[in-house]
C-alpha cells in the first residue's frame, strides 16, 4: 500500500488553504524551537519504521513576505540519512488549535557513505497541528513530505507523520 500520494495531496491542500488565514491569526511574537519524532510511511511495506526521523527546528517570530516567517530545520533518520533546510511557515488558529503549514528547501544525503550530488536538493512541505500545554509549550501532530520534485532520479520520497513539542522562548 502506497501512502505517499494521498497524504502529500492532503498536506498540500491544507497548506494552501491555510496560508490566507495566517494573517488573521493571534500568534506569539516570540521565536520557537520544535523537536519532533516520527516514522517515514512513504515507501510502502513494513521497513519504514526503521527510518524514523528526528527533527529539530527554529521558527522565527519575524514576519517576512506578509504573514510568512522563516524556518530553519535539521533532520536525521535512524539509518543515517540527514537533511538541513531553510524555509517559510505560516500560523493560523482553529479555536485552541494552532495550525502551521510550512515549506522548505533543503540539502539531503541518504545515510552514511559517499556523497551523491543527484540526491542533494530536496523540498519539504507539511503541516502541523498544536494544542497548548503551558504558556510556553505546545504539543502537536504533524506531517511532512520530502522529495526533489522530479529534478533527478534520487528523490528522498519521505512521508513522515510526527509527534512534536514546540517551545516559545
């Protein structure tokens, strides 16, 4: 069973629908740090759980390009793959739930071994849903897709469902 396309389309649709509402959201004017962990479900079959992703992000409070804000991320997988990225995110509220669609351009390598320029450039898009736990902490569930949009044959093709903790500082 291949989950990649339905999840990717859902995340892309939610991200596009949510960005116009980002300007109206009541959001913190403080930067935040995020730590998340979750499995890659994009390849089909049962081996993806070994490719779980640990991701750290810094989310700026500075608005650029309208309601969008800078995002800096770094991910590592259990099998040694890693990606560093720079992108944008928006924030809007649905009641007590904070929704943050995001998009990044990243540099990626699949596990230890030799450098492969064909797999270097990747794009990450996704969406996260957070609920407050304390004044400075939120917990959430999110999804992101990583691929190179067909630039080369060496795409990451990851679909990660993640649990996240977000701290404002």
